[in-house]
């Protein structure tokens, strides 16, 4: 099964407008985040300004979109998925703030703007990340919850994806791999944790918010895992092929930091092939939704073809 | 009501052995933390070694002891309180690791050992703190939960105490107050958030684990708030009066960092008087337990009289 627009539109449904979907969901997520967070002038104002600076720095809201699209595929109510979509975005933003610190990736720009520590200083940047991580759990706990997917299970889902065996494990392995030669399996270990874990968690939470049956949750898990890996392979490719201006963050960093990437290990062409294969695998897992996962399909295509 | 050993022992109960209580609870909490955390050699080993280094660095386990003592006062089962006691200790340890970073308090010693970033480097220290914060929610979500105090409410309790309006607000205000003249009310704002919030949360969680009635939870809230403030006033006094060797951390730091403290604002004698008054107020709030809160009473006394 190859992935083409024709393929996507060959079903007996009206063509799906992903740009409209993304624009509308970004507005909804931004509004909800604004409601969930303390006001910018809540005391102490510094921390709330710093949290909001990075949270509203123009992120693409990919994880919230995946969460909401998964809820839609399962026939859920978007309002039930929204807190969980916001929670994963808080986790994502916290991880970027901390990754950008001088002691880690030492990045000056993110999403085209100076990084959090460049604006607020390192101390406040550490605390803003801490606060967003904490906020994520406060928001997740305010979700609806079902007998099948209780608040207990939802909090465990978020904590495990963000914890020392997944998201943080990926960042640690990434830090430790700098300047060393690593193998493709080792690189996959990093990508699975650093990127795939939270993307997979995002779609799973969307399904949980819709009280989806176990078979759908398994399908979403498989979809999230493969889309997450493809996402990071594309990120590696874009770091080599795009300018900093297009990316809104420093391009070519991986090479300079002697970081192992898919292009550096298997070459550009093979990397593109791997990204396509992973996306195809993600597509196949959506069959169980019998054509109702149009938003997830469109997102997977979009993530494969993006140029930033 | 003055606080004396006589006063404490004037009830018709056998004298309470706090040292035995603390020793036994420390063993139980350490065992539980060891079970809850990934093994030290779980991949990537660096992060798990770093988490365990600070978590098992000989902390006094005051917050877990308060949590377990509160559960006992409410007639609860200690096993139900243990996960929550472990969760607050993870939060406390994460906050110490991040507070000790060069970008914050820049401390080289804690509990008599080199601080986390001195051993593992700044990048890993940031991540070890992040991981312990995340772990706290994973552990809290594994508590028992009751209809009155659901997992939702327990997670919200932890997230709010640790969040940008409480624990993190205290650290931000503390950072921002360095080298400036602040008033006693401003100092109280910092202490309420930086110390009292998590101590108060610890005793409240203990009560919640015992499914306590609302009147008991109110009493525990009042107790935790006042003991928490007293705790920080004593900390300020010890920073001036004790040696680094006794404290296991750098003494005299507050003066050198031009940090406002109770002794620097109201003097040593007045500070001691305030600590006694706060502890008396905490004592009074325990009347509702009709003599069953012996462990909490003994802890409040111990915290007032400690020399480290």
C-alpha cells in the first residue's frame, strides 16, 4: 500500500481538509491551555510568563492534534480529549525547554524565537520546565475518566511515557551518544523513547478519552509507535536538508554535535525510505477504524511530507 | 499551652518513642521507594543511578514520616499511606536537586555528600530531577484511592502543592529576593510556598489515605501549614547558628547570598519565639484527634528542637 493523496481520497468520503482541521484544533488547544494555566500576571509573574512564553511560541500542536484525531477516530467527544491534548503539549514544551539548556543541547533558538533560558535565564527556565511538567498532571487529572480508563490509568499513562524509562531515557541516551559511533538499533532505541513514546501516548490518550474498546487502543498504540519513529527520522532528514530559517531552530546541529542520525548512519535515501515504510505500517494499523480515522491518516501523511 | 515533654506525656498514654517511630518508618519508606523506582541498572543506568543517589543520600524522611503519622492519627492503614509518603519524598528530592544547580542556589554539598550535578553533571542532574518529579505522579497514582479521595483528587493535591503557585512559586520568589530587602510578610509568602505547601500536602495525603472525615482533613491542613512555617523558620535559624558539618550542607549560605531570613529580619530571639508559637498553633489543631495524634505531636516537637 503506497501513500498518495489519491489513495487517501479513494474512499467514498469527502476529501479531508487537514489544514482546516489543524487550524481549528490549534485554536481550541490554545484556548484550553490558556484556561488551564494560571494567568500571566499570577504571582510570581516571572514563572507564568516563562511558562506561557514557550507554550505559546507557535508550536505546531502535532501531539494535541494526534490526540484529538484519535478521539475522533474512536467516535469520542472532542471536549473529553481536550485536557489530555493540553497535558501532552505541556510535557512536550517542558522537554524542549530543558533540552535547550546549556547543560544539554545548548540551543539559542526554538520555533524561530530565543529559547526560554535566553529570555528568562537558566534558573527560571529550569523552573518553567518543572512547572509545565507538574501542570501536565494537574490538567490530565481534570479529564473525564471512564470506568475502563480511570484517572489512575490516565495519570500512569502520562507518567510512564514521560518517565525515566521512556521520554527521559531517550534524552539521556541522546546526551550520552554525542560524539560516539552508535548503531542503527541504538539510534532506534533513542528515537523510540525521545519521540515515539509521547506521540504514542498522545494517540492512546485520545482513544482512552473516547472510552475506546481494547482492539482500537492496540491499533492506536501501533499507529503512534510507527508515526512517532517516522516523525523523528524526518526530523533527522530536515536537520540535514533544511535551513535554520525554515526550521525555526538551528539546522545542521546534529552534524556539528556529532550526533548519530538516520542520514548519518544509513544515508539520506535510505532514511527517506524508512520514513515511508514506517508511515505505511502506521496506515495499516488504522484498518480497524474502517475509514473513520481520516484525520489520523491525513496527519500521518502530513508528518511524512513536512518540510519543517 | 506551652510545648514541653511533660505536656506531651501528661496524657494517659504510654510515652511515645519518636526515634523508634522515625527509624521504622525510614526503613519502610526506603524499601518502598526501592520497589517503586526502576532498578539502578535499568537502562539507561546513568539516570537511575542519579535518581537513587539523591533519593538515598540519607534524607531525614520528614515528609513521609508526617504523611504516615497523619494516616495513623486518622486510624488508617500504613500500607495505604506508603505510596503517598514515597511520592512526596520524590518531589522533595527533585526540588533539592534542581535548587542546588549552579543556575539556582549553586550548592556543592547536600546531606553531607556532593550534590547531584557535582557527581553526574548538570545535564543529568536536571533530568534526574525531572524523572523524580514524574516518578512521584506514577507512584501517587498507584495509591489506594477512596470514593471520598479519588485518584483524581490525590493527583490534583500533589500537582497543586508542587506547582507554579506553591512549591515552584516559593523557589521563584526566593531566587528573585536574593540581594533585595524584603519584608516579613514577603518572607512568609516564600516560606509558605517553598516549605509549608509540601509539608501540608504530606499530612493531608496521609489523612486522605485513611479516608478521613472532612473535619480531620481541615485539622491536618492547619497542622501542616503551621508546622511547615515553623520548620522553615528553624531552618533559617540553623543556617546562622550551626556549622556546615552539623547541617551536612553549606551553613551561612543565606547571609552570603544576601537572602532574607527570619533572623535577618526579626532577629534570632524573635525567630525562636515565632517558631514556638507556630508549633503551639499546630498542636492546638490536633485536638480533634482526641489524643490519637501522638506521632504528629512528637514530630512537631522534634522539628522545633532539632539542631540540623
